[in-house]
C-alpha cells in the first residue's frame, strides 16, 4: 500500500512538476480569467469528438468557440479580452458543448464550475460564470489547530425555525453566536458542495467545486467562515468523494458522452444501494480532480479541514454492503480492499499535511480499518480522527430493545472504549445519521409525543419527560467521557 502511494507521488513529481502544482489545477481547468482580461478554458473529455463553449456571451452559438485538442484527452480554449475587458461577463450563463462519438451534441456543466443555480421554473441547474469585480476578502486568521474538538455538526438549510431553506447569512448572524455560546470550538458543515436533490442532505453531489447556491452566493459562505474564525471556531467541510450523483444534465455522469470518464464503466461504476456513480481512483485525471477539489475548498473558502464521507464504501470493493466487521485482520487485508481508493486517501492526507499542516481530517469509517488514523509515513491512511460509529448504534439498540433495569454497564463501557490503540476517535451519541435518515433523535426515542405537550415550565414534570431528560444527559456525559479524544453533537 505504501509503495503504491509512493509510486503515485513519484509519478506526480516527475510528470506534473510536483504535488503543489498538480493540486492547483482548479486554477487552470474549467473557465478562468487571465490577468489581461482574457478567458482560458480547459477540460478533460477523453471520449469527446469535439468540444465547444457556448453561452450568453456568444448568443448560444454552439460552434463559434471550439476547443483545441491536446494529448491525454484534454481540450483548451483561449478567448482574448475585448477592449481590456472579459469576453464572458460575471453572472452570464455557460455550457460546455460536447460532440459525442455517436454525433450527438451534449450540453454540459463544466466539472470545475464554481457556481451553479436553479431557476424556480426549471428542474436542472444552470452554470453561471462567477467572477465578481471584488470577491470577499477574509479578514480573520484561521484558528490554531485544536488539541481536542467539540464539534457542532450542522446543516445551513435547516438551521432556522422558518419553513424555508435557510441562508448562509442566517447561519452567520443567528447560529454561529449560539454555537460559540454553547462552548463548541468547531463546526462541521453538511450539504455545502452543490447537490441537485435537496433531500439527499448533500450526499449526491452534482458540482464538486460549487458552493450550494440555495443558501446564497460563494461570498456569503466565505463571510460565514470568516465570522466563525473571528469567534475562534474551526470550520470543517463534510466532503463527499466516495461517490457522485447519477445526473448527467447538471452532474458529472456521462460528461463526455461515455459511461466512464470520471467513473468506472459498467457494473463497477455503480453503487447499488446509493444509486450513484463510483470514481475510478486509479485514473490520473480523477486524482487531479479530487485533490484539486480539496485544495480549492481550503484555499478559496478557508475551510480548516474535512470530514470524509463514506470512507468504508471507498475502502472495499464490496462497499461494506452485507458485510460485518469483527476486527479479524483478514477483513482488512486482501483482494477485497480497493487499494486505488486507499492510495487516493493517503495522497489526500499527505497533500493536506504537507501544504496545510494546520488542517484536520476525519474518516467516516465503520469497518475499523487498522492504521487508518496513523501517519502516511508509518504506512497508515493519514487521517487525524475517525468517527466512533458503533456508539450511537449501541444507544439506539439499548433504548429500543431493553428495559431501564436491564441496561448492562459492562457492555456499554466496552462499546465506548473499544477502539484501536493510538488512533484518535470522535465520540457522539447521535449525528445526522440517527436524527435525519428515516430515524428519530434520542430525545424523540426517549420522550416521543410528550415532547409536544409536556415540555413547558408552566406545568408539572411528567415521569416520561423527567426520565427522558435525565437519561439524555447521562448518555451524553458518559459518551463524552469515555468515547474518544473529541466529541460531536448534531444541531438541535
């Protein structure tokens, strides 16, 4: 595994001029403005016969701006400035036009698009060229790297009592002061990378480089992170590199008209449970795309690290489907491990540690892969923390299946302390997995309907509410005390 990582790193150094240059590709791919006002466009579409740029700027003429074919399936286009100004104005709509191998013309959003919006009367998202005359400038330095995290996991869109999708501005003004006041030192943001299907809670990504426009503009998000930094709060992004949405009109799927491009073709490229596409982590351009994606979120938006979603699905060819993990080493070493995906995670952590050592990475892994949270130099995965995913499941099992007097303290303590030596864990009693995905929060499991009628200080405490609140406090206390080196709580 380490030799695979080392060979990839060596190849990047020799072929691309180093990891630093390779992972800055978001500054050349997609549509980028040059200093003289011109526009430079670059795409990777190995299956395309021809590539064009169309949009408001050329009256949607699909053939007036053809890309030039380069080697390795890349295409480039240079549009000179007009009177010293950009030929593509800020806020105008664009599409990459791909002529597929069967002759069909496909209108696609660039995989590198920074801003996509959906008009209310439309189903699909539109790519909008984001190049404001003055972008938001961060005023506050990032907080120092924390020794222990107290994470407030949150979703911008549901962070309001109003019956609408809440905004970055609302989060900045109403939620951040509350997070600070409650004593949290870190906020983990779900559903920031653009996703067409809102009910996926941000786990079916369509545009990896675009901050979700349903909450506001990219500058609104930058301001939100800046204000969090001014309060000394570390901000983590819930990053989804384990799979991608199947959408082709406004997603990555079939970008160049083929079944492959960014993904494995055929059966291996589809996740049967999530109904989504799976990246080909052995592909050079996929590595460029995903590593540059992490770099962009750190450097453009100033995120302080990532919680990697679906790591278990990435690590194994079986994606954890129908598989139990007992801790036997045969489960972690063998042909069923996707070493290309593991190598990508090692590269990602190595890049972050080398270029931004202050950043934190967390793995959402339920399998317990050994050394996942040890340094890459030791042959590990390079993550700083992993989520203690067995703990919330244990609490729900106890509350659902056992009477209070049958709780087994030995079993509870064993679950809370059963973790790999010298790997850091983040403990939690519940996260969005328990609270949102077709389940109930702990509070609702304990108190249910009486939450609506008997939570007022104006009426006497009922036995259900009394028991529920006391158990809720004790569950969180013992989880915080024994479960790991850091703690997470889901908003609300």
